C-alpha cells in the first residue's frame, strides 16, 4: 500500500535525464507558523475594514445577538459594512428584532428599546362573583387573577348586586409579574319589616321570594321593587328603600280584593255596553269588575230595545252574561211606480209592487229597481209608533239621463249656455214669394235630433281677451266697440273657431276643430267641445216658436218696420254714420250694445237678430230646394267663406231684419261677432 504522507519523499526522474537537487522538507512548526501568519493577515484586514458599533439598550441588561460575523470589544461591536438582523432579549420584556445597516462611519451608535411585558393582578375578597372593569372595560369577575394589564396606572371598578361600588386606582409593575390585591365591598342594604292586611301574603323583593307576611327583608338603599301576592286579592307593588346599615318598618299594606271577569255576549252582536253608566265597548266583550257588588249592565243596538241587567262577579273568577236583544219594529208603506218595480232592503228582495214593510228601527238601505229604469236608492229609518209612507216614481233611463244634464251651464270664462232638445223638423230658408227674400234662402227641410247647448249671449270683448289679451274691437267715429261687455267684433271666422278650441282645452273637453300646422282643417263631429252653432241650430233657435211655427221677424209678425223697440238695429241714433236707418226707430244705441241687452227671444236668447250679426259653423253655398229632410245638417264639407246670420246695429232693411237673412264672409267686421255652442255629450252617448 502506498504511503500517503505528504511529508515523505517520492521517486522523481527529471525530463532531461540529469539528477536534480532534492528540496528540503517542511517541519510541523513551520506549517503552523505559516497558518498563523495567514490568519493574522486576515484579522488585520478585518480590523482595518470593520466599523465600531455601540448598542445602547433599554433595559441595559438586554443581551444582543447579531447575525453574521462580529467581534465584541467592551461596549463596541466590530462589524463590516452591510445589513444585519439584531435580536435583543431581557427578562420581563418582549424580545426585540430589528434590522440595521452599518455604513462608512468609523463609529456608530444604535438605541434598542424593549417593551415591557404586562402584569397580572391577583384579587382576593370574602365575596364571590364580583364584577370588575379596568379603565371602564369589563375584565370578568373576581376573586381571581386579571391577566395582561399594561404597565402603568389603571382605574379599577368593582360591582356586586346589593353592595356599593368600589373604585380603586392601582399601579401595575408589568414585566410579567403578578401583584396581589385584597378588596372589601360595603353592603348597600338595610332591614325592613313588612306586614299585610290580611297576613299570610307572599312577599317578593326584586322578584326574589322572601316569605309570608309578617316578614323582615333586606332592602337596597338605592331602591328595591316590592311585590305582595295573595290569592283572591290584587297584586301589590311598590318601590321601597332603606338607608344602608339601618332598620325600618313599612306601614301595614292593606290588600284589595281582586277583580272578577265578566264575559258579555249578545244576539245580534256589536251592541254597545255600559256598566255603571260607563261605556266599555261592544259585544262580544270581556271586562274586569269589582267582586261582591251589583253592577248595572245595559246593552244598546240600533233597531233594538235597550237591555238592562244587574250582575256581580267573584274574585279571580269568570262569569258569563248572554243577552238576546229584542227588535224595535216600525212600519213603512212603500208606493212604487211602475207598479211592478222590485223593492230591496239591505240587498234582500222584499217583492214587487207597493207594500208595507216591518223593519227594525235603524237605517236601512232601500233600492227600488226595474229593468229599463234608473234605480232609486235611499236610506230609511222606521219610527215605531209613527206611520211612515214613501212614494217613489222611477225615471226611465232616458228621463234619468236628461235629469242628470243641467238645463244651463256656464263656461270657464263666464259665458252662459242653455240646453236645447229640438227633436223636431222645420223648414230652413224662406218661400219664394216672401217680400225681401234673396236667392240664397232656398227652402230645405231640416230635422234636428242631437241635443246641444247654445250661448244665450254673444261672446264679449272681456271673454275673448281671456284668450287673446291684445284683441281690439276698434271704434267707429268716436263710438267705442271695445268696451269689456260689448260683443267682440273684428273677429275672423277662424279666430272664433280657435277661441272655441282654446276654451275646450281649458275645460278638458275634446276639441271640435281639427288643426294642421295651426290652421283649421276639419271638424270632429263626435266631440262635445265648444264650437260655433250650425246654421240649422241657429235658425231653429231664432225662428221656431214653441208651437213649431216659423217667424219672419223677431217680433213674430209680417209688419215692417217694428212698432216697438225690440233689438239694436240701424236706428236714428246711428244716422250720422249709416246711409240707411229705420225711420222713426230709435233704440238709443248707435253701435253695439252690451251683450244681453234688450229683450230675450222666445227661447231665452239675446240679440239673435240685432246688436251684431253672428258667425255660424257652416261653409257658405247657395243650395236649391230639396225634398228629403236633412238630419242635423252640418253644411257643405268644403268652401271658401262661412255663413253669417242675423241682423246687426248696422242693418235695418226689410230684407236684413228677416230671420231667414243670410250672408257670408271670412274676415272680421265691425258688426259681426259670434256666440258659442256645444253638444251635450260625445256622439254615441245613449240617453
């Protein structure tokens, strides 16, 4: 086996074949010196490169451990530049771990402060289950140890029921130490003697049974809740207190006999109940009453006789009282028309035809009904001992419909309108041989069936200005046409129609006139909003009397001129600016008068011929006579001008004063105004 000792010589043959000189072997001593010299060089290098770091610790007894290479010389630690983890430990403190960086400075100082451990408090006391709080935070109960209290001064509070609270300030050393504390709480009660009448009642203090009276109990100075119970008597409660450490005696407690219970039922139910003249509710009813006493009980129910009864109850027992009420009956004789109409009382059929019914003396809902008639509903209250009779006539559905429609209405701007139901035929126009007749007055047979409202007066300036504030009716040679109550003139047909639409919208009614780009393009005959009257409606209202006869003049005869002042025509007062006036006729109004002036006609309408002529809804044309009657005619479907009806303050000839006189136009005139109309309901409404 070869010898592996490196200090032994080995055979060696030089490359050139010559013998070489052999080297001297190293001794162990020489090798050690060489190693020590190397280490010394390393140490000298470290010392040259190291920096002195001084650690100041709190507490000073803390032990330091440093990660990496370091040398400790006294208070100095020699460390190379770089980052290190420092661990400091001391008894009674939390370990500290920090990271530091050693820089270029030759000497550096670092402070290390360890945090002390909390302390514990061992509390002892002669009492058990004492609640404790540290700095107002609950810390459980003592006796026992309160752990984890931070080092420093703390406020402790100890509480126990029936004892005065204890406040104590204590300094905690911390450092994981346990400190002792003994506490004593002072009692917060005194002694109180209790007696009751009668004796033997159970007495409770703060819901804790003490015993039967007479008895002595501990009562808190801050107050205790007293409760006394005894079978057959009302429970007695009171708040009591006694100064701590003293004795007192409660005055005798006189117990009150307990109430009994009374259950009251009646047939029928819902009767009002009074006991001892005090209202307590309605049946079924349960009330508490004092025992051993007669209580007057009274029941009241509309339609029934009063029921009275005396009753008494036993303590803590339930008594029952059931009363059958006796009906208080009265009679009502019903006479109905039609004779086979049904009579219903409270939705129960009592038969058909007139009859006498016996009913309880209370309000009853009565209905009289028959198919095809409007049901009549009313409330009746029989009065026993008094004869009562009711006569009821049912209206047909049509009669009821018209009964529900007001005979007169007023628009939102104050225009009065009157309801008309023509339902007859008449002749529109005039006979060929009538003096003054014009070619545009061809006779036509007309039938009006659809009811309508018609304004009793022309629309005034004030009413029109609610729509168009700046409207002016102007003046004529110093005579104003623009006063508020004068009829609005200088109004085109379209403006009159637009006013009607505005008034309909204002009142929430469907508009009669159809618009395209603000211009009237047609009519909605189904609507019952405001409109101008048709020519047929105007003519019927002006000409046809109650007997169906057609008038020629407003004064109802064929005489011309009028003998008396009947309306505002071209009279002598206007002769200074009119070329034609009625001879010997003076209505003292040279231009238009206030709306509603002069006498109303046979239908209660003012100025149907006179004051101002009036726009009607129809397009103008000249129609030949026709044989067939036109039903509610609307006039031509198209046209360029509209019909003007009636005379005015500017007209006075025989031709013009005739009620059949008609002309046409489109623009406003000083003597042309309008009145409004509307249908009662939309088309299709069934009377």
